[in-house]
C-alpha cells in the first residue's frame, strides 16, 4: 500500500507541475511492478487522473484566468473522440497497445525537445488561428486520451502554443480542461468492456479491482461493482 500511495502522490505532483495527470509514468510502472496488462494499467490510472486533473484545472483557472469559452469548447470536442477510441483500445492486443504507448511517449519526448531547442534558438512572432479551431485540438486530444488513457494533456499544449499563440501555462490549463471530462468518459469505457485474461475466459475489465494489485481494495471501481460496507 505504501508503494501504491507513492505512485498516487507522484501522479498528483506531476499533474500540478506540468498540467498532466501523471499517468504517463504510472502506467508502465503498474505493468513492470504489478504485472498488469496495458489495458488494465490504463484503466487503473484513470481513477487517479480524474480527481488530479479536476483539482489542477481549478488551480490553473484561479491563478492564470483561463478563458472558459475556450475551455468549454476544447472539453466538449474532446468528448466526441474519447469514448470510441477508448473502446477501440480495449479490444486491441495488450502487447500491441503497450508498444504503441511506448512509441507515443518517445514521439512526444522528441517533439518537445525539438520545439524547446528551436524556440531557444529563434524567437519569432507566429500567426494565430481563430479560437474556433480549438475544436480540432480537442478532437485530437480526446482521441489520444481515449486510446492511451492519458495523452491529451501532452498533445494539446504544443498545439495551443504553436497555432494559437498561448503562453505555456495557459496552454497547460486548457489541456487540463480537455482531460478532465474526457478522462471520466474513458474511465467508463474501460470499466465495462470484456477483455482477455491469461488462463481464464473473457471477464469485465476491473480497473483497480485486479487481485494482483494493492490498489484494488476499497477503490471507487470496486465499490461501484461490489459495494462497500
């Protein structure tokens, strides 16, 4: 339980510092240390991500004055793409999904490094898009959030700073607005889809209720499924 609490605390720290839910780091750790397949790890992390990003968004909004019209637009458009991509992800082979997740993280890291180096070497005014185009960012971010359980908060900030001229902190706040509702929708999708388990027939994905995981007892998913006394 100490290790599980440590993972949750680390996810919360990263969520507040970088405007992401912390799941990008916790997902592989759940696979390495607790033997979870990729879908179960992604579903488990969503339970941590949902409260973290809601809290972080409220803090960003109070401190940096996020435009609520843009926040509502990016969040609403993200919901359109989140559920179907989450359902698609739960039907994939766990090994293929894990490889796709690793490739996604490597691509994000390389892109962030490149943009940081380029911006440090050359600072120039960039044309900005009309704010209505933010729906495209929401759709793209929602798709990544559904497919990987996390991802929207990584994809949105560079798009918002590059094409909309937003400051990094404003972009991170809007990314949290994108992730807050889409993570909840993805959680519902992961909670109710049959997946394959080694040595057994199909069973309903149980997020943190896996008997192998110390995160299982008295979790929100377990209480909803089995009832808590």
